[in-house]
């Protein structure tokens, strides 16, 4: 029953977010966002593909997810020291405009080395089926089988993401240093993953296209 109630709460929360984002998303101006996005290039690349594994690729990311992250960072709901002060003056519309710009860029097509087939097999298992013995659900349930995410639910795309960044993000969720996912669902999931689980799924996602 508790799992059912939690699922319903997440669903209703996603519905509320979807309604709230509709007006801003419809009015998002990618051209205006492109001008504002110049300050993002140093870490995320001119086209949203980061030259460093420490920073996320944001090209082709779900617009709703990007806008939420910008606003969460601005409002102090997500702590990213590297972005301190950069978005403090953004309005909600500014956040949506920048998100619209990066969302229309071509997503990164990553390539995964096949040197560690066992690691990748574990990553695929976690992504597609989860691990019920640990209480870890399939990542694909929210992020889709192809890893593109679900914009209406504010679930991000993960395919082609830097493995280094994915691992550090999972570690932050597990440690409670990041807790801005709906109902902290990612904190709950990540806390059940071992370091090797995180490494496995991160490397699998890097090559998921």
C-alpha cells in the first residue's frame, strides 16, 4: 500500500508540474535563450556538449528538466557551487528561454568502450530491469528505454551523458547532497546502489543512443 501511495504521489506531483510549466514552455524563446546562454559555454560547451566529464551535456535535454534545474539552482533548492551567482537574476521566463535553446541542440552521441563487457552488462541490467533484490527499479521506467526522458514529468534524458558526471550525480543523491527530484525518488534509489552499480549504469548510459 505504501508503494502504491508513493507512486500516486509522484504521479500527481508530475501532473501539477506539467500544468504549471505549460504557459512558460509555450512562450519559451530559444533565440533569446541563445543570447543568455553565452555564459554557459565555458562549462557546457557552445552547443551544450561539455568538453569536460565533470560537467553535464545539456544539448537535446528535456526543456522542462533544464528549466527546473536553473530555477532550483537560482532558488537554492539545488546547490551547484560552479553556478553560484550565474542565474540569480534569471526570471522564470529566462530559465525557460535558455532551456529552449539547449533543448533544440543535437544531443551527444556517446560511445562506450567494450573493454569491460561485464560492467556494461550490469549497467544494462540495472537500466532495463533494475535489481529487485536491492529494491532498485528499472531506470528505463522513468527515463524511457532509449534514455530520452519524459518532458511532461520532468524526467531528464540520460543517453550520451558523461559517465563521470552521472556517477557524481548518483553519489550526491545517495549522500543527500542533492534532493530536488520529485519526492526525492532519486535519493531513495541511489542510496541502494553500490559504487560499482553507479559505475556500471553510468558507463552503459554513455553509449546509449
